[in-house]
């Protein structure tokens, strides 16, 4: 990867970082770092400002920031009651965000999200360098295979970002499961920033998640890894909606909670779980007892995954964060009891995620920027945004040379 792409990635990770700090972090001579920065500033990729005084000796340095006319990614996150669309700049800050509620009607939701993404495109044009969509279900390529709590099956998500012309056909279009994107978000900007290997568990209508290794999600052969809810950690006599028996989801989803409370199966599992969690926070004994069962199941399953994958840290997102606040002691006891003896002193910490409902959108933006912050992405930006053809050719040659 070229020095330009590496330096730009460092600023994306830490916007406002001093140029001298970037040089030390990347092992660049100061003069080379200054030259590389100048190229990125000339391409409207970075803005360079005087750094605040530190009181130390030496020549004053500058701090590096996203350029106000720099690249953006467009992201959308569809959840069970809301959808959100945002334009996000380098460094992870959303500069435009729209959120609306919905009633899970597939056509209405897709039409509304596509219209908002179209509005983002009209506003920002070719500054949009990649698009990412997070959905609460199993995803294969650009196809949503199954989203049980939405009641959606076999949905072509590419309708959300139709091609707007020849120049637009090269825009990266990424789709993914909300649990996977949440894991990416927590590993890069949340509770597990800097962790080498991370296990993320995301509870919604069941449980999913991801293994993150070196900041990247382990996606598997078909890109669908992380369906932890279909591990055989549940009651072997119960059949899951996926068709298998004994899935972990059968002891963690809204239907499991309803069975524990002798309620009929809920029409909306996520809303039902939220209601029981609220009752638990109010101290209602029946709700606390049912949530304790959920907590023990979460802890046992987390221990099994830790035994299998050996992470440095376990983060819990989605409804799991709320479950930890109400039934955390039950989760912790079951987690420790299920770990292999040598892992217990000390165990990998099991902690709530920091990003809450923001995590799927943040993770989608991070994954979209991973497509842009490459040599190919910088060449494309240079070709579209350089006003000096000779400089354009020089920068593209330099990107190929480093």
C-alpha cells in the first residue's frame, strides 16, 4: 500500500493527529511525511492546520483533519423499527443524518431508504466514494436472505443504490449483517479498540456477532460467518426458524422469553424483549426470573465461543447491553462456569459495547472507508477531483510507485 493511503488511514483512525505523530507512528522521515501530506492536501483529501502549542522545543508541527470537500461514504442501517441514512466523512463523523420509524413493510422501507440515499447522492455527488447497508438478517452478496423480525426473505438490496451514470458504476456497494458491522464498529471506535482478537455478540431477534482479527471481521467462505445463534447451545427438542434443532436462538430470542413467562409467542420479538427488560429494571420478580434464564444462556454460550476462538475480549451489543444491566450477575456466573479452567485466571473480559444503537451505522461506515482508503480508491478520487491533469498523472504514478 502506498504511503498516501497509509497516512490517510492513520488520520481516519485519529482525526486531528499531529503530523509529527503520524511520522513517528508510520516510521516516516519528517520530510517525507510533509511531502506526502502536501500531496493529500492538494487532492482535497486532508486539511492541515497549525497544531496547538505543546510547550516542547522544536519546530511547530501541524494537525491533520478531513478536508471539508473531501471523500464521503453513504451508509444506511435498517433496524426492526427504524431506518437511518448518513453521509460520513473521513474520521467517522456524520455530516448529514436522517432517521425515520417504519412498520416493516418491505416495499415502503426500501423505497424510503433508496429515496434518502438518492438525496445524499444529489447533494454530494462524486464525493460519495462507497456505500454500505446494514440489515438485521443473513446477507449473501447484495441479497438479504432472511430477516426474521422484519419478515423479509430474498430481498435484493442493490435497489437501494441504483447506478446514476457511467462514472458511478465503479462506486463500491457493500451490504452486511448489522451484528457484523456492530463488531467492526466496537473494534475500531468502541469498547474493543486496539484489541487483537475480539468476539462480539449482538442480541436482537436472537444473537449474532463476529470474530474480529486485527480489525477485520472473519467472514468465512460465503461471507456469512457469525451466525452464532445457530450454534447448538439451545434445547435440542426445539426447532429453530432456520430449520435446525437446538439452536442457541431458541433459548435467547423473544419466543424463549415468552415461554419462560407463559405468554403466547410475540408478534414482535424485539419489542417484547424490550418490554420485559423494562419490567426487569422496575424490579418485577417474574421478569427478573425470566431474564436470569436468558442471562445464564448468554453466559454459557459466550464461554463456549471463548473456548473455541480464544479472543482477548468479548463485547456485547444490541439488547445484550440491556440484559447485562439487569441480569449481569447471572451472565457472569454462567460465563465463568463454562470456561476451561486455564482461561479463568483472568478470563477474557466480557463487557458491554460502547456504541449502543449507533454501532451498525458506524461499522457500515468503517467498512465503506476500508474500500476507499486503498491505492485504487485514491487513484479513483484523484482522477475525478484533480483540477491539474499533470498533477493528476504525477499523483497516480506516485501511488503506483510506493
